[in-house]
C-alpha cells in the first residue's frame, strides 16, 4: 500500500478500536474481560456512495453486532449473568426476581426459598443506623457504602433450594450516585450492588467474578446509563477489584489455583473493603473536578472556549433537547455542538458533521427545545437571547 493508503487504513482501525472500547466500557460486565481481551473479529460492510440513506441503518447494525460479540465474550468469562443476581428458587439468573425493582434498590439477601430480596438503599442505611444516612436526602446526596458479609446474605436459604455450583462471597452496596433524569423520572439518584461470586466447575475449580447489579432511573439496564452521562462512576473501582480477584486464584501458566477456604474469605473481605474505599474516593475526586469545572464555567475560562459564547448567541432553532440524556444541545458554527444541563452547566463539547446532526434530528434523538426549556437554559448561561 502507499503511505497515504496506510495512513487512512490506520485511521479507520483507530476509529473502530475506539468504538469497540466505548461499547465495551458501557457494559456492566466489561471489567471481566478488559484486561484480557486482545482482539475481536467484526462483520463489516461499507457503503461507498456518500449520503446513502442506508448509512444510519448500517451504522446502527454495526454497533449492535459489536455489542453482541462483546456480550458473548463477557458471558463466556463470567460465573454469572452480568447485571443479574442468581435466583436459587428458579435456578436461573433470567427470572423476574433477578434484577432490582428500581434505581434505588440494592440486593440484601435471599429468602428461605432462595428468592432474591431487594431494599431501597436509603432504608437499608436507616436499618443499619449509618451515621450519615441523613445526607442521602440532601439536594446533592452523599455517596455511602456498606460491606455485606456472605453469612448475612445466604444464611437464610433452605438447603433444599441451594445450588452448590454458585456461591455469593460478599458484596458492597453503594449509593447514591447522581444521574441525569427527565422530569417524569423523579429524583435522579442510583444505587448499585457489587457482588463477589464463586462458581465451581465439575472438576472442582473455583472461578471468581465481580457482578454489578443496578438499574437506571427509568428501570433500564445499566448498559444504557452511558447514554445519559457518558461514563459509569464506579467503573474504575470495579475494574481494580476484578483484577485483584483474578490474581487471587491465578496460578502458573494461567491455570486456576486452589485457595484454602480461610485464605479465600480473608482475601475477599479485604478486596471488598478496598472496593468500598475506592468507590468513595473516586466519588470525592469527581466532585472536586466538577467544582473546578463550575468555577471555570463562571469565569468563562473553559478549555472548550466557544461553548459559552455559542450558548449565549444561539437562536431558537439552534437549541435542542437530547431525548436520551435530557441535556440541552447547542449548535454552534463549523459543527461545534455543546451539551449543557438544563440549568446551563456545560457537560461536553464535540464536533459533528451536518449529516450527523441531521440524522440525530431525523431519528428524533434530538427535539427542538420548548420555550420553557429555552427560557430556563438562557437564565442559566446568563443570556437574554439574541
């Protein structure tokens, strides 16, 4: 190939690599394979005519194919179904009992017949007499964590309903994370449960994995939370914990080594305590970064220096609302596209082509902002309109 062809091919590969990594990061079980997944094989079809109306459909199909491949890879690596707790009563993690009933609920154990039990995280903190429980009701709620020992979670299951191949070794419940919501979805808070699960093969090998349970504000899967805010705030801590669990049972040449029960329980307890600390630390760090960003916003000294000017100069027809995240979308010059909260705080800025913007509007992902939304937004950015 010529140098130019090689350069274009490399740019295409880099774009696909970023796409695969982003799709992987948004999946609840991504931490199970991130450190080991070296490559994927993609079905790829390219339309050569620019502006082909089938292009958006083809792009969506590619994203679905990538998701399917990654989900299959995660499932092969997991000792469980990511995002779902095991139901001893039904003998599966696909039943109606396997997911929390709302974004506020965390797993608190099993009933006598092995049915999963869920409880509002704030109520759990009240029951546990957590010293900071009152802060969960602040406008900007605290982020609290509770470490649960296995004995408190599985001890109530009758032997007749217990499945020996699956064992819960402990968990961390954490809340509340603040997430963007639409008006009809209520308060934008979310709690998650991170469980250490042991699965035993017929040969007696034990495989450990970390399973994250939770639901979005509209009771949607956690995988869709990425579309609301662009990241999962517990992801780095969970990835660390999964790496620590892998190191616990990894023997020479990649073989799984047997770990004495006492050591296993002690090490898992340490990993769970570390996970809770890291979740809290990462939350505080994000809060500091947000405070600094707000200060830069008020002073007008943002790296995306055009955002505030574009927002203040935007005409009515250049203001939209993202139906997935609830953000206000501001269309600036030369493809500059800015995402703000409804109160006027900048979330992010990107560049889109005219075709990309048109496709989002045509697909009704973005709709024209209402007069009330426009008025509230302009008040937040300090504009009287143009």
